[in-house]
């Protein structure tokens, strides 16, 4: 593992996902360090993990944050295939391209994807689920869906988009400088739209909750790697009952409940999120000290931003 300190801007790497779709990622850290793959929640982008990626890179890991298909700079699926199995196939393709056993960190949609892959691929070194468990609270899920579909005609300005976010997560202080929203929005004909494919919200992308619960419970039972669940204490998506049910499925799983954080834990409480994440990965992920490990890297194109 490289001992180089990384302070330069992150790099962009492009992977081939399932069916050849372009999956765009930001990376931070030494490429020969233990890899950690971040998968964001529905409607978010790879930039939601910025602070965590920097912290992990500086702690000696190779952090890779993906734009899931249909999000950010990754391709939209021409067949509108946004099923959980397809997201999982994308993540599996990225792990193969990395070429070495990786840890998975996933929030919400990205967490479910990571859970399923970890249940199938026992080379995964660790699993971190961020405010997501098999037993999800219907009201919280409905709130997310309502927010994502509330502005089909976009926003007249970044300020208007910031007001919408502030109304959705009132516990988080609204930023004075809203220019950072440009990473999550795209301008078309003078209006700003969330940068994700609206086709994600319709059709077969949303399986019957009871069927999904059985699928996720079965996946959790098959997870063999060290596992950590990080919950936002204000979450309306993951309840204490959901946490208890999850820990019954994976008795060895560790659990952290972060005060003052809602469903978007990493953004609500950066330091409080990063500390237990890094502690867990440093304790559970075996460090790869073989400099030749980087020779196994393949399948991606690296560009500096």
C-alpha cells in the first residue's frame, strides 16, 4: 500500500456497467490501497460522498464513488432498466474492473445494491449500510418519492432548488452559497432539473414491498463479511424496529446511531459519520501492502478533473 498523502483533486474514472453502460466515478487515494466503493441513494450523485472520500483517502484507502446508472454523469438506460438486480450487476462489474477485493459503502438505493452484492460475492471485504435495512418504513419511502417527483418542470434558479431542499430537510442549515447544487442539477432551456432519469420512478423499478422484503432478508442472511449499519437518529426510513430486525439477520453486525442526522447521514453530520466509518474499515479490512497489487488494476480509464 502506498504511503503517499493525497491532497490533489479527485480523479474521474469510467467503468463499463451491465450491458456496457458508462458508469462514471470519482476516486481519491492511492490506487494500490484497499478499495472502498461508495454507492449513493436514489436521486443523488457521486458527489454526495465528497467529505467521506477525502477522509478515507487520507486514511490510506482507495475511495471510489459511483454515479449509479441514470444518475449524474453515468449513462441513462435506453430501455429504462433500473431494477435492483441491474444496479447490482453494475456494481459487480465495477468490482471486477477494480481487480481486487473491495469494501462496499451504500446509502438507501446504493445500500440495497451493496447488500445484495455482498450476499453473492464473498470476496467483499466489508459492508457498510447507511440508513437502509430490509425493513423500511413506508411513510419515509413515500416522502422520498414525493420529493423526487415534486418538480417535474424543474426550477427557475439554483436558489429555488435550494429552497425546495431546505423545506424537505429543515434540520439542515440552508447554505448561503448554492453553487454546489450545480453538481446535482442540469440546465436546459433556462431551467434547472435534477440530474437523474425520470424513468426510474415508474413501472417495474418498484417491486411489491413484501416481495422485496423477503429478497432483502434472504440476502442479509447470506452476508459473510464484517458489516456496519449507520443510522441517522432522525431517520423516517429506518426505525428502531428495523434496526432490531436487521441485527437479528446479521447478529455480528455493528451499529452506530448518529444524533442530529436524518436519512442523508453523510451530508447531515460529516465528522460524526466519517469517524465510525474509518474506524470500522481500519479494524475490519485487511490492508494490502503488496506494491504489485496495483498491477491487477484494469477495466477503467482514469482522467484528472
